[in-house]
């Protein structure tokens, strides 16, 4: 069972209810649980103790729970509020929600209903802290990539493993997930970090030019070749070449790339003299290459040469609170660029952003702010 670090304050004038809630939360390993039997006692405790969640009854002698909700919201922005009551009314529910209570439970609630409400409240707190926290240390994920989710931890592990090897790597993932960022992280965390990193978008170069762009050409090799010029492979020698959209290469280019991988050498256009190259090749694709192999448009032997080590970059919708980290990062980045104050996000806005499908992934999120 997961042990929780969050602290919870339970406020109720009933000793039995305090004991029940405290015991049930302790069973879920919420280690720090405070209790108070009235609002003034709760306020005094809040002044001296960091509390993540206040669970309060509404109907109590003297000051009631609504006044406590208002006090918490006015003075403790990093504290959530969960209201419980044995006398439910639409008026009270509406008022507490307006004041900032995040959940509303009616006695006698089940243990599971309590756990669910507490968990939801603490998730909202975590989301708001991520989006509105001014502490930039939260961005310090490995290799300066923004993300702290479990799926990204797998990516970081693969990056560090790949950085220590001069092997060929295939990076897969949807458009906009940051495959080139991953490739750069591998290169700049390797012993070759001072050597060149050359990124090539294979899908952006016309088919009749890609061979010359990659391998270079000698003077007179074709019309317009007025001088001998090296290609991307020569530029990247000693470092890393990143071949994005590898699926867009023609069958002829695939044969030439296979030779580079097998022989570690290239031939410039117009020359029969091979040149040795010492570099790491990282390829990327947003298309399932096995499907292209089945259709006969991608060489299976090239696939296996590229896929010595593979890294899959998860889509943004699978990255939990990373969406909120990125929202925070881009909002501050563009606020600084446009000389504006960074926005503060409501829980409703954060919920919309977190639950959107993001078909364009990180690139789509960035474009929202940069447009």
C-alpha cells in the first residue's frame, strides 16, 4: 500500500466521527492526521501547521463549517477543503462549492466514498501546485526534458542507457511528442557530447536531392554541382546524425542507408571511392514500420539494423500531470517573450487541459501559446 505524505485536518464536533475518519484514513496510510472539535481550534492549528486537506463538518456549535471553508480559501491557497454534513441542503452545497470546497460528502458515507473524495481533493491540489507554482526546480527532470510521470521515467532510463552506447537507435512516437528532443538528450548525455549533432528531416528533402544532402557530392556530379561539397554524414562524423521521418525514404535510399549501417562508410554522389564515417545514427518515425514492411515499402533488414535499441515516446495524453508542467512552462515562456504576466489557472481550466486528447501532442500545446 502506498504511504501518503499529505497532511489532513479533520474538523467535527462529534468525537465518534473524528475517530472513525481518523482511523479509516490511517488504514490508507495517511500518516499525518490532525483533529479539531470546533472551528476556532482548527484555525489555531492551521496557523502553526502545514495542512494539505481540511475535512470539515458543516453544522457545529458556534462557528460553522462554511465559515471555516471561507477562512481556508482566503488564507491558505495550497489547502483543499472537503465538506461533510448530516443535514444536506442544496443551499449549503452551492454555498460551500462557491466558497471553494472541492468535495461534498453526506453522512453516512461509506469508507470508499471517503477515500474517493479525499483522493480527488488531493489530486486537484497537486494539479494546482504544478500549474501555478513559481518554483522552477520542478522542471528539473533528467536531461532537461519536462516531465515527471512514470511513463517518462522509462524514457529517461532508456536515454541514459543509450547515451552510454554507440549503437543505432530507433525512436518511435506520434507526431509532436518530442522525438528530436529525446535524440538530442541521448547525444548530449554521451561522451560524444562535444561532437556535432545533425538533425535531418527525411520527409522535408525532395527525393532527387536527399542522396546529395546526406552523402555530399563531388564537383560535376550533376548539373549545378559546381564544387565538391560534403553532406550531413560528413558533418556529423564523430557525433550523431538524427534521421527523422525515416519511413519517408525511398527503396534506393534505404539500400544506401543499409550500407552505411553495415560498412560504416559512405560514397559521395559522383564518386566510387568510399569514405569511412564514425558516428551514431538515431532514426525516428511516427509510423509503425512493421506495417510498411508488410506492405513491401520498407526494408526489413534496414529495420533490424535501425532497431538495435528502441525508445518509444508516449503521447501527451498518457503523461498524467506532465500536461500541467508543460502548461506552466509554455505559459511562462511566452509571457516572458511577450512581456506579460503569466496566467493563473483555475481548477476548471486545468481540468479541461488535462483531459483534452492532444492529437498534436506537445507541439500542439506549445502552438496554443505561441500563436
